[in-house]
C-alpha cells in the first residue's frame, strides 16, 4: 500500500523566513512519481512539481526548491524568503510509475501561513 | 479552453436528498476522477474512469455512483445524501499518455444538513 505522510499540520512564519515542508512516503513500487501541489485560499489545486523516482537530483525553481532523498523516502519542499502570497495548503502526493500511475495518493497537507 | 469545469460551485442538501455533480473537460482526456477533500484528510479518490463507458472504485466509493456516458463528462451522484458527505468535491482529468498529470477543476462545496 502507498502512503504519504506530512507530519506538519500547520506552519506559521514571518515574511522573508525560509521554510521547509516535510513529506515522507511509503511504497512497494520500485518506480514511482512524487508531486507537490499548492492550494491557495481560493481553493483551486495548483501543480508545482513532479519528480521521477529515478532522478534524485534536487530541483530549484525561483524561490522554491525540492530535496528528494530515496534513502530516507523523503521529498521535502523549501520556500526561500517566504512571501505572504505563499500562504496556502501544500500537498505532497505519490503515484506508481507503471500500472496505476493514475492513482495519486495525497498526504493530508500542510497549511502554511506567512505573516507580514 | 476552459480546462476542467464543475457544476455547481456550491450546494446545500438536506439528509436523504439526491443530487448530481457534473464535471466537464475540453482537453480530450481519457481519464477522469472524483475526489473529496475533508479538513485534515487531504484528497481521497472516490471513483475514476479510464474511458467512456468505464468506471472504477477509488478509496472511498461508498454512498456515491458515477457515470461516464460521454468522454468529456463525468457525473458524480449522491442518491441519499448524509451529513458525512459534507465535503469539497474536486474533479480532475488526465491524458492517457500521462495519467499522473492530473488537471483539477475548481471544486464544489457541498453541505448536507
């Protein structure tokens, strides 16, 4: 069975602080995808990143960076110099790469509040 | 190109009433999905469809039925609504070449009193 754990239910930071959102996953599949989604207060789900289990390189996109460590089954998300607009619920998700890749399993989400 | 749309955006039902949520996509995607989102629970898959005329159960299918009569539409039905079905419902679709690349609709907030 697949499982995604986001142990941080809520995080509150002050603007310009760096913040890391943790994601730990469990899967028996040898190949899989990992995802991060953002859900701002308006409610829609915004895709942020997909990572293939073959690729353990870290990725940076502007103020966002992702650290994938297969050895610890973690896929953590860091926001550098946070801004008020980063306030949202962030979801980590997992799917098998083959045979059922349509079945995304989501974590329970981490609510990030960035205060001015 | 509207992407994934959901109708209605909000709905209030009384216990025992029935209703249908409509999801439509204009991206010619084969796969479509219905999720529910509850506070502290993340998104959970209710039912999904891998093509016109086919449906399958997800993680939490009880109390719901679905139909996929047309490729672009995926209907979610509640025959006898219960307060436990109060939730935000999201529809999504994805192409057959990249099933994991799911595009989400804006959500429907349903309250059952």
